[in-house]
């Protein structure tokens, strides 16, 4: 080394200053090489800092996404209950109507006349019965004649009530709160009680049903896991349903599961489930298709991992990076199940207490020592660097 340095000094005296720079650089390189040749004073890179989550079992609701169709809670076919000519239509088509609101008027004149006649007959029959009452006590009339008069008065009363009812039927009203569809008859049309002429259709829209179809095989699997204790059932009336509309948006109002059908469709092997949703803005209309996310069970001790920390290869094999007890990186093959939000449920390959790397994955290599810090969700994605405050050096 000394001989080499002396030669450089002699050469620097004879040549231009460029040689001085080259010589100096060479000395620095050689000096650096001598420092890295082991020994307690040699320079060593610190282990990289990675963000980890510690596996902790937690209760997780298991959801199922099912296709469904919107159905009304109630549908009323408004039909004629008396014969006659339609005089008026009171509603605009497609309007919201209330229970008892007038929709049509059928010509009431004939029924008003029948009511007037029935009232006159009633007055006559009641008057005769009243005259016979004191006479029967003194045997001026027979008991049979009196009974006949009382019976005739009762029949006249019934006829008067029937005439009043028929007159009331000339005002055709909505039987429920809902939305009325197209007018099925117009003014001047002849409607018939015998033919039960349909005049309008009123549909209740709030609340509204959505009927889903689920495979009977999936229901059997869930039931077996509940019976074995692997899953816990959701209490009746507490199972929530979220609705996904055709345009990809999520309906703002959560629903509740009402029942599962007791029969299986023999042609498809599917079971019908019904959920009820509030529909104050009438956004959901009968016949619409939607998808429902149903909470059907709860896994009380589920192992979950953020999706940031799971890599799925082209062969479908899922792997995670785990920090071993001696702070070295291990590659672990896992089996993943259902996605819950931004997490995967891991069914095999991990256990409680293990640390999975979810941040700084680009710096973690199998067998490499690392320094693990708790993962901070607000610090960025899976390949972002843990915050300096968390790394603490």
C-alpha cells in the first residue's frame, strides 16, 4: 500500500492536477475496502422497518350476495262493484293516492232512486208495525199479522241499507295508500259489477319487498355449520340486508330479512328469501332487479387479514409475509375465504398472535431480518413506508 501511494505522489508532481484527483479517489476506494473487511468497526445496514398487524380472532358477520327482484307489499285491483256509466275520473295517472281517496264516479242517479224507494218502503213498513203493536195487546189484530208487519219492517230496513251501500259504490275509492297506475277505463265507459270491470291498479310502495333466491345447498351448509357451533345464527329480525342497485350504487336504506321459504323450487333448487326495505322516496319500483347482501351467520373467532397483505398468484395460491419470533421474514401459504370489507377471512395457514406484514412489502425478502412496527391504516398503501414516528430510530 505504501509503495503504491509513493508512486502516485511522484506521478502527481510530474503530471497535470487531473492525476491528483484520480489518486485521491483511488485512496478513498481502497480505504473503504479496508473498512468493510469485517471487524467490529465495519459498517452494517439497519434492518428495514415494516408495518405489521397482529392476528386477533374477532366476530365477523358472514354475508351472501344474492340476486333479487323488487315486489310490492300490497297491490289492489280497483274494480267496479255496481253497474253504470263512468261520469268522472279524479286522479292523474301515476299519482300517489291515499286510502279512501276518490278515483272515479259511476252515475249515481239510479242508485239514489233505489235508496229513496227503499226509504219510503221502510217508513211504510215501520208505520204499519207501530199501529199493530197496541192492537195486538187487545186482540184487535192477530199475533201473526203483527209478526208479519214487524218482519216486513226489518226487510225494508235491510233493503234500505243495501240501496245505501250500492249508492256508496258509485264513488270508486282507493283501498290503500300507494301509487295509482294508468286509467283502465275512461269517462263514458260502461262498467259492470258482474264482470268485475278493472278500473285502476294501486300499488303500495312504502315499505317494499325484495325477494331473493339462494341455493338450497348453501343453506344446508350454513345450517350444518351453525349446528356444529362453527357459526352462530343471527337472531330473527336482526339480520340486515343491503341492496345493490342495477347502476352499481348502494341503496341508502338498510332492510331486514323477514323469512325464508319453506319449499325448494324443484326446477332450480333455489329457496326464496324475502326482505323488507323502507322506500319513502319511491326509488324502488316493482319489477326492478337488484342484488342483496345478506347477513346470515356470525363467525365468532374469525382470523382476518387486510387485503393489502395478501398476494394471490396466477395459480390462485394466496401467500402472506409473516415476521417470525426471531424477527425474520417468512412466506406463508394461506387459504382465504370470504371478503369482509377490506379484509380476507383466512381459513387456514395463520393463527392468533402471529404478525403479518401489510406495509413495506417491497423491502421484505424471505429470511431477511426486519424491524416490525404496528401498521397504521392512515399511512398509505401496502408498499408505503411506515412513518418515522412509528419506526423510532
